[in-house]
């Protein structure tokens, strides 16, 4: 169970995210749990000391990263969701994201999109950095590294889902997989994700 003390620590996490990220997650709740589910998330956040009305969130405005993470943890708690549910939620985000719809028209080739991915990161987060570490279209893999971004372990799940769906857009393939091979919460210096496709 989340406590006010835990919530305060989470809210204190450094950095900001675009409202778009918050809104796409809320759309997932709406699809699975209806407006009543959205209200439950708002009510639980208010109980923890952070009242918010999601309809007032603006897509392109910046909001505390801690609030975004707390919202995800509240969803897990009140709906008994697993990391698998959260991963699924993250794969939905690029499909309904206004920012992604704006950026997708610039996806020219898998290689070019991969190289440009650090710029996409800055559209969503004002902390950390995404490195397009290495890729091979012949061997069919991308390696992403996320550096200086130690927020909360749940974000590893979110990033994996997001990177997977974005890679599917770029590769135009449904047979795409992702694996987290390094994790800052397991003693590594950065998070690393390998995308493979056939």
C-alpha cells in the first residue's frame, strides 16, 4: 500500500514530463476501467495529498516526473495491475500520443529514426538522456541506452513498452521483441534495451 510518506518521496523525484505522457496513461485506464476508473485514480491521489483533475492536464505542458510515477503506482495498487499491465499500457501510449503523431511523419528509415531517437527523448523528458548506442539492419537489432535517469523501477517497464511500440512503427513489423539487458536499479550504470526483429 502506498502511504503519504512514500508518495512524498516519489513526488520528490527529479525531472519533468510532458502532460501527454500522463494523458495517454489515463486513456488506457479509461479504455479498461471507464470514467469510474479515472475517478478512482484521482481520488486515491487526493488521499495521498496530491489532488489532480486529469481533464485539466495540457499535452505540451511540463509536469513533475514524480507525479507521473505516483499515478502509475496508484493504478497498480487500486486495479491490482501487474508489470505486464503497465507494459501493455506503455505500448498503447505511442498509438494515441499527439506528439508521436506529429513526429511519425519524419520517420524516414529505421536507421535514420534510430539515430534521431535521442531527439524524441527530449520531446518527452527534461532529464536523463537516450543514447542510440548501436544498430544493425543486417543482424536486425537496435540497442538503446538510457543514462542519468534513475527515477523508479516502474519506469523500466514503461520505457520497454514504449520503445517496443515505437520500434514497431519504424520497422513496420509485428514480430519485434525487446529485452532489458542492463538496469540502473540492479547496479548497472545505465539502462539498456535491445530490440530485435525478423
